[in-house]
């Protein structure tokens, strides 16, 4: 199965706004994640930039979501994280009043994800997690308006979510994030080797509405 049926942009936006996420099984993404992982995640290379481009900027459900919520934003994170079972993580404080970061999870084959539906609209107090993210205590998520959704992504796939939403992932996943202009000032730049080909690639990838938060170092 390559991917599910096309989704209208208004339904995509509504799903992320109301439920906190959009999810799609996609074996092509699953295979690309597995192949990229086998190469030790070479993000700081032309191949790494191509991977980000193909799976986000060229992926219509990603750029539709990002461009619908933000007049301008920038890719400001691409990396992997370790997740501990029975923990719930988020990438932005749920007490923030509005969406400022959209997270993209690219899931490899055999992965599983737990999504705490509507938790992004509940002002839960998080704490610092051991993996560098934020963590919400499980008992705080046991509310009538929050639903724990389990998805078995055996072929891999794509999840686009509000960064305030709580989740957990088991298996291989690559995390990317797009921040709006206001939030971007709080993020560090992604460092890349200073060479002409990488500079040209970054310039070619940027669009009028989506930038790339890179800096080049010698």
C-alpha cells in the first residue's frame, strides 16, 4: 500500500485543529525511512537534504498543513529521539494558547504510535523529559475529553501533528518540525558543513512560504 486516498486540505486542517493530528499509512515513506536509517541518518549531506525535501516539502499533506496554519514558517528540526514505554511526550507546552509548531513524524516499517487525541487543547503542565522533549504525566491525560489512540504502522507512514499534542512512538521514526516566525526565534539553527553544493541545495529548496533554518559552519 503506497498511501491512502487524497484528503481535501480543509479536512486536513480540521483534523489537526480538532483532533491534534493527521495520520496516513504509506509504505513508500516506511521504506525510505528504513533505508535512511540503514545509512546512519546522514542529515548533513545532499542526500539528507533530499530526504527532507521528498518527505516534507514535496509531500502534499505536509506542505498543505504548514502553509494553511502559517503565513510563513521554516523547517527547524530533523532528528531522531528515543521514547520510553508508558511515557507521553510532546514537543511544545500544551499550555501555549496557539499552534506555533507543526511536527512531522516519518515512521519506518513495524512502528507503532500512540496519539492522545485532543490533548493539545488541554492546558496540561509538562516536565522536561530525558530525551530532550517535554513529558506529560499519564494520569493527567486520563480525562474524558482526551482519547488514547493506538495505531500499528506496520508498513510505515506519515503523521502531521500539533506540537502540543501528547504521543509515544515505538519503532523507527524521524522527526521534523516547522516553526512560525514568532516561535523560530526560540530555536537554534541546524548546522551544515560550509560547501557550495549544500548552499545551492538549501537555496533551491526554500519557497515563498517555507524557509529552512540552517547555518553553515567551517
